[in-house]
C-alpha cells in the first residue's frame, strides 16, 4: 500500500505539470510581447510555419473574392502571382521584431496595457495540440493560435488572423 501513494503522487504531478505547461508557455509568450523580448518570441514561435499559414489565409481570402467582370476565381497565373507577392511581403513583415514594433506602437487613442487582447478560451485539441482564441479590443473576430508540442516544448505553429486584419488596406 505504501508503494502506491508515491507512484500515484508522481503520476498526478506529471499529469498536472503536462496540463499546466501550455498555459505557462502562453504566459511566457504574453510576457515576451509586453517586455519586447525578441529572443524569447523567436524560441516560442515556429515563424516559418506561421508565415506559411498566413500566406495560405491571404491566398484563400483573395481567391474567394469574386472578380468584378466574371464572378469566377482567379486563374492559375493570378493565384500564383498573388501567392508570390504575399509570400515576399509576409516573409519580410512576419518576424518577432515586426510583431514587437506593432505591439509597442502608440495608437491615437491609447488603451491601457493588458486590455489590448484577452484570452477568450484555451484548451487541448489533442495530446500534442493546444488551441487559443484571443480577442483584440475593437475587433469583431478573434485571433486564433495553435500551439504544438514538439521535442518537449510548446511552440506556436499556426495563427489565424481575422479577415479584417488580412484584407488589403485594413487598419490594425
């Protein structure tokens, strides 16, 4: 009987640590953004995967918009052209430094720090996938994050931005 308690305590401790780990990573991510820590952001986000996801979202957004003349989708050449433009722009602008510059810029009507974005929900989608919904102030749609457990660490692997942030000429 005495052997069971330490084993049960160890299993319970590992289980609680595993369940708390993505929330701790999310906290570290928020702290890195608030303190403008680009090195921590670099380590917590899989930037190439996030860039690819945003490129897909922009291409999907453009291809869903009907052409004024025909109402059809973009031809193959047009889709690849948009992908090329989006690709080069996103590769230049979706970086830890650009994220920090965007979050530290002072808006015309400053909102108190901490009230810019709040977590709507965060939960496990699978044992190695954690989903987060963030609601930015003044936006109708949330920003969604997918974190993946890779090599013992949680990393942001995918970001879904609201269409109002992806649309050309949108104001952030």
